[in-house]
């Protein structure tokens, strides 16, 4: 037999020994290459990924009454120049001051909220700012395109993280393994929570009017627009997965509103304010509008049962969960909400029965 080619030899090991012979390592021949023998275990201290929108953050450690804080974000292709000055009030520590800045900025629907988001690092006086527009158009790479300054005590510890307004990389957080909390799990999108299969946290609410939970019937003749809604929770956020209408009426048909003789002139208006952002759904003026403009999420989200006596209609707006933040998150009088508005021009007294329900889950804020 001929000699075996060296590159095809079976794996074999050699040993490297340190000068004091206490430490040694093996060298193996693999695929014709001598390699240091290692295990397949790889330790990664952190991963980073690029965020799609420009951001920056500031922090401070001490404040005193009448200190001022000025934040300036220079103009970009998608946002105008923004600058604001805030003053520390009597009785505020650094955490109270941070919370108030956060609320007041997110309540500014004219100059701040259309272009930016503000948030904070929990349990810290660190404010994080980001552009709502993604990509290069929301950036300003010029030095000092993001600046912060202070007067008084706050100036001694005030820090801005970066000197411009730019998309940045961020360290990726690992979710704890449910089997072994010493291990982290990557490749998870969104917020990960461990939940049991019980109904704890289930949220079901029928919107009502005039602050009275008993006034859930929408087949009314409104004197002025009538809003059907419900208050936000004082402790938990509510994540909504479904809004549904259900009705009973005689001779429900398309081309008109349920069993009425005609379509509504103004229409039912649904407003959603989620995470301090406003959304309006298309007006509902006819029976088919429940199916075509409201019952999104699947072909089986609209049902019409024709039967002797009153016909029945069910229409569900099914959506990936969206948050209604706990009361006070965006300041007094500025809570998230879901509103179903019966407009002044529409008399629904002819409808046999019309109500709505909102379904979701409660989560710790």
C-alpha cells in the first residue's frame, strides 16, 4: 500500500507545555491544519445592533430649586429646530424633575411630540431622546447638533452622552431562560414575559358614557356628541387585542345602518390614543362598514345571523396588542384612551340593541 497523504491523516494530538510545566495545551491536526484544541463553547460578553432612528441621552445626579436645564436639538430634514428650558421647582428631587420633564415633553403636541419621543431609564435621572423619523433624514451629524446645558447645582453633574444627533448601536439585552436563569436567550423580539395559562390579568371592559358604567347602550338619540370610553388603570398598563361591536335589530341588511331605513349621516367615530399617539378608524355609516372598515384581522371577524325576530351582528377589530398606558403616564388629563363617539347628527334609537366591548390584558407598568 502507498503512504497515506499527510492531509488525510486521522486527527492526532500534540501538547504545548509552559515554561513551568504547570499549564499545557493540546494541538491537533484537523483538515491538514494544526490547530489549538478548544471546546465548542463560545462566550459572548454582549451583542450590539443599530437602531433605525437618531437618538441621544442626558443624565444628572443632583438638583436644587431654580436650577435650569436647556435641551436643544438642531433641525434635520424631517424636524425643525427644537429647544426647551425647564426649571427645578420647590420640593423636586432629581427623580421628580426627570418625571416632570418627561411628562411635559410628551404633552407638547405642537413642537416635540410630532417629531420626537422622550423616555427615561427606570430608577435613574436619565432622559433618553429619539427621533420618530427613521434613517438618515432624521439625523444631524454636525457636532453640537444635540446640546444640553444647565445652571446651578445641576450643571455640576450634567452629562450628554454624544455630541450629535445620530443613529447609534445599542447593546442587546438577553432574556432570562425560564429553565435556567443563569442563561440568556437571544433572538427574541419585543418584550418577553413569563405568564401562566390562568385568566389573571385578563381585561374585559364595555365602554360607557357620562362616567356611568351602566350606560353602555349606544342605541341613543344623542344631544351633542356622546363619548363611550373608560378610565385608565392607576397601576397597570392595558394591552388591547380586540374591540368588538355587537347588535340586535330587525331586518339587518347592507346599504343602510343595521335595521334602520338609511345610512348614518355622520357615522360612528372610533378614536384610539395609544402610547400618546392618536389613531382614528374609518367612520362607520352602514352595516357593511362594520365588515369592510372595522372588522380587520381576518375574514371571520364579521358575522351576521338572519333569524326570525331580531337579527344579530358581531364585528371585531382584532389587532396585535397595543398599549393603553396607566393613568398619569403622560400627565394629568392626557391619558391614553379608546373612545367610541356617537355623533350628534345620528339618531340610533331605532336600533334594537348596540353595545361594544374591549378585550386585552393588564401588565405591570
